[in-house]
């Protein structure tokens, strides 16, 4: 059967018309929208938090095909620790915009601690995607760290790129850990370099050096490095993608946590700005807000303002350990200033006031190390109760033998009391645990009588 030319033309016109109609209709087609996750009705009690979550959910309702709307809703849910719902939002956002690496990264970092194997695929996807320039190195480092946690050191080194030794500190630390896990201690030591000078890296870098030294038979130096690691600062790596999530928590607890993070980051003015709204009604406030406010004021040099905030904290909760201790610490500082100015009688009055507050802290927790240490120093050095002071310093050292400050103060007290041999033992241990550049223990040891250095 032969088909005439005009029949082909007719069919072509019909097909072309159908394609044109489909092209026009495609953008307005009815595509199934994923169900919007909803936290339970009792998930939030604070009105501001409820409004925050509802506003983010409403945007998804209005823009169900927007990856940004789903991602923002996920961030809000993550900030309030609604993790399953947040991960679902990030998954939808990642499907809507596969090129954006932010959403798989936030899924991967949440999974990494509990299930590193499951997290790897998400972090690899994040590393292939687009992220802000400031976050690229963080994404690669996080992927390498997760591969290490999953027992894949060789893959971790590959994830870090061709020259980890020239990379930023977090990537170099990951490279050092990967090399050590692969059995290459020499490369690990080279990667470590000066990482102990970077607060977020210090603890892990010192512990890794300690392990390498121990494997090489350098036991004493390994113990010394382990002691340094125990006293290393408690700092975390900045994360340009995850840190903003924490700042979205508008709950009272979230603001307290964020203020503490800002204080650790040496941003007391920003921390105080965040805490002030939480202290507007003292009768209904959380004492932790006033303790945090005191810390921000002290960091800015306003010790009297700090004391005022702490006094408000103990009015709200007389058994708040931190507030009682901090008041004692401030009075101790005032006393030291008076002592240095030659005002001994006024200084002793301040030291007695400090001990009063330290006793309140120790009544709450008899094994509170900082309280024992400070009270011991006050009694022994300034208030004429050397034996009572020594007893407290010995107790602190017994409770916290890994803290060099306790050995130092005990050694100094023993030396002042005419016990050079016992003082030397404590000062040697203090010197072993001292931070780099801290020569107080070594100098005190050098001043002892020759018999005490034997």
C-alpha cells in the first residue's frame, strides 16, 4: 500500500502540533510534591520557635518546587534538632537542585558520627557539587575524616588532593591521621608540622605525635605529649556550612549555646548582644544567661559589671555552681590587685570574701576541682592557713593529676613551706605538663635548694 505525500505532510503537522502543545503545557504540569515534614505538636514550647518553624514550612507550601525553600526549612528544623525531618528536607532540596553541594553536605555531616559509611556517599556528592568558596576545603576535609572513620585511609588521602602538605591545617591533620593509619609514621610526622599551634588541631595533633613516639619506643616523650594534649584548648574547626545552622536556633537554650561559641571565638561583644534579651526580666530568666553575660563583660574588662550579673544569677538560683565559683574567682582577682598595690588588709578581706563564695561552690560539689585549687591557694598564700591550703591542693592533684596547674601550685606551696624535696617532685611533674613557653615550673624548680633537686 502506497502512502501519498500529502498524507505524510498531514501526519507531520499533527505530530508537530502535539509537541508544541506539550512544550507549552510542561511548565504548568501537575507534578507530585513530596509531603512536607511536620514535627509533632509538642516538639516546641516557645512561641518564637513555633513561629520560626511555621514560617519556613509556609514558604515550602508556597514554593514546593524551590530547592532553596526546602533547604531553608531543613536548616530551621536542624537548628531545633528535628533531625529526621531536616534530612528529608535536604534530600528533596538535593533532588531539586543536584548541583548544589550544601544539602548533601548537611545530610552527610549529620550521619558521619553515627554511620560514617552511609555518610560518605552524601559527602562525596557534596564535594562534587557547588559550595561557597570558603567552604570547599571544609567539605574535602570532612569527607577525608569520614573516610578515615570508615577505615579507608588511602581513600582519605586521595580525597585531600595531590599535595596535602601544602593544604590548610584541617586538611593536613586529616592527612597525618590517614598516613598514620596506613602505617606511614614518617609521612604523618611531616604532615603534622606545627599543627599543635592551631587550637582546633592541637589536641589531636599532640595525641598523634604521642602515639608515633610510643611506637618508636620514646615512652617518656610520648607521656609528655599526652599530658600536653590533656591541657590543650577545647576548640572546634569553623564550618561555613554547618555553623550558620546553629545560629538559627532562636530558643533560649540555642542562644545560650551560640553565645558560648561566640565567647570561645573571642567575640564577647556579639555574645553579649545575643544574651541581653534573655536577661530583660530577671524574675523569669535562666541563671545561665546571667553567667554568660558575666563572662562577656569580664572578657571586655568590665569586672564590676560581671560581678553584678553573677549576683543576679545567684539570686535566681542560689545553688548555681558556675555563678558561685565565678563570684569567688572575681573576688580573688580583686584581692590580688590590692595585694600587688600594697594594700594587704583590704586584700585579705577580699580573699576571705572569695573563700566564702568558693565554700558555697564546694558545698554544691565537694570535688569541684577549680574551687579546691583556688581556695587552697588563698588559704596557703594569703590567709595564714598553710596546712589547710596544702590539704586542698593535694586533694586537687589527687582528683586531677593530668592538670599541670595543680602540680605547680602544690610545688610552690611546698617550697614556701620549707619542703624542697617534695616541692621538686611536684614541680618536675608540672614542668612535664606545662604548655609550650610556660616556664613557671622550670623557673621554680631552678630556685630550689640543691638538695631538693636531687
